[in-house]
C-alpha cells in the first residue's frame, strides 16, 4: 500500500472511531424510552446513570492522554475502542440502575482515550502539511455519529428489543478494531527519533506539562468555551419548545442540521488552515486565521434572545456549530504543533477534562439563570466568549515559544 494511500486510510479509521464514540454514547438517550417501560427507571435515576459516564470520561480524558503519549496511538486506540465496545455490549445485560451506571462508567473509561488518541495518531501517521485537514476529518466523526445515531437506533428499535441495539453498536467497534490493527501494522512514515526527541521523551513529566504556560492556556480555553457547546446540545430543544412552541417531533426533524454544519466545518477548517500553511509556511498563523474568523462568526448568536423566528434562530445556531467546527479543529491542531509527539495527547486530555468539569459545574448554573431570569444572558455569553477567548489567546501566546514547550 502506498504511503499516501495508507495514511488516508488511517485518517478514515479515525473518523469511524470518533463516529462510534458518539454513536455508542448516544444510544442510551434514544432507547431510554423503552428501557423505562421495561425497568421502570425514573428521571432522577436516569440522571444518576448519566453521571457515571461523565465522571469517568472527565478523568480518563486526561489519564487516557497520558497513557497514549506513553504507549503510542496504535496500542492506545486499540485498547480504548475495544474497552468501550465491550462496555457497550454489557449494557444489553443491565437489569438495574446500578448495573447501567456501572456500565456507563466503564464506557466513559474507554471513550476517554478516543480524541487524545486521534490527535496522537495524526501526528504519528500524517505529514505535517496535512495535520489540520486530517484532524478535521477525524474530529468530524463526532458530528457524523450524532447525526447517524437517532435514525439508526430508531429504525432498529421498531422491530428489535433495545438490548440488541447495544450489541449491534458494540460489535461495530470490534470490526473497527480488526481493521485498525491490520492497517496500522507498519508505519512507513515513522522515522528514528532525533536526539532532541529522545531527550524530550526521557524528560517527559506530567507535572511539567501541567505547569507549562502553554498547557494552562489551552486548558483555560476549553474551560471557558466547552459549556457553550453543552448548552447548545442540552438546552436548545427545550428552548425551541418553550419559547417558540415547536413540537418535539418538529425539533427532531431539524436538529440534525447544526451537527451536519459542525462536521462540514471540521473538514473545511482543516483544509483552509493547511492551505494557508502551505502558502505561508507559518504554522501558528495558519491556525490563528481560521480560529479568529470562527470567533467572529459567533457574534450574531448574542442576539438570539431578541428574535421571534425559529428559522432564523436555527440558522444562527447552525452558524455557531459551523464556527465551533472551524475553531476546534485548529485548536486541537495547535496543541499538536506546540507539544508534538511528546505530550500532545496529554494536553488534549487535560483540556478535555477541564471542559468537561466546567460543564458539569456550569450546566446547573445555566439552569438556575434560565429559571430565575431568562435565556437572554446565556445567549449573550455564547456570542461573546469566543472572540474574548481568542483575543486572550493571541495576547498570551504573543511571546516566542520553544519548539516543544516551556515550563511555567
């Protein structure tokens, strides 16, 4: 297999892996109606079940990144996907709230290594001039999984018991695992590590990475911005129903559109960034141009509270998802640019954990704000914070950094 063909096969498998990640975590939210009928699970108990996933996922985002930096993407992703696929299948045997919560906890352990592993795989397998596009395609799988999950599960739920759906989606992961181990058996792009890389690997320290100025900046960015995406996913259906009178089935027919925009933007943002990099040979500049443009695109969201048309609101939400796709692809690529093979997965993991933890804390706060006041202040926050974070990012990264990273 030619080298160029092979690394695109690797990228394709990364796309499938991130798709399966979102598919497997979404299945429960779709089949829960049938599960409640069978096992009489209450809303409070369902919340407890979901907390099992969020807790382990937040922890394993960081720990998974550290382990993948230590053992490489081939082994790391194989273990990660295999583990969460097994956990997905276990859901089919659940007969109580405790068992569901346990299996969701196991699912979070496995899925925590997915995105750090994908970033590491791009660095290991793809030429530097294609990193941003490859990351965009790989990350785009999350949107693909979110788009596919509802119709796929709803279709099979029409004539299958809900338990078989967990078995089916879990089996997809084992098929992926076989393909991954075959395709990644040999890396023709792999080079003997330079003396500086060997020295970096020997001096690698989680504490050093955690204290580095660059890592703290990347973590702070996710801490501030991740709650916005979770707000979009968790609250927009409720907002459209309560504030604009849309029926649940109508909302279901429309909400796949923002996720499609997200997936398209992941790829587009990667392609544009790589194009600028090839023309200018300026790595950081090419990422920052796209991120800056994405930040500006979010500004109209601040006005959503003033609008009466749900069509215009959905257009602006789609624009916000598109902007996030441009942003997150180049944000993650920037981490790879700064930390390279030494610690990129660790920093992606740390930043992901920071975002997950802030979302856990701020989502109840958002609920309090909405119930006490209105959605308006939340929309303003969503529209303004990307530009604010981008300006802060440019200010704090203005100083020239070393090729790897500098400790704080």
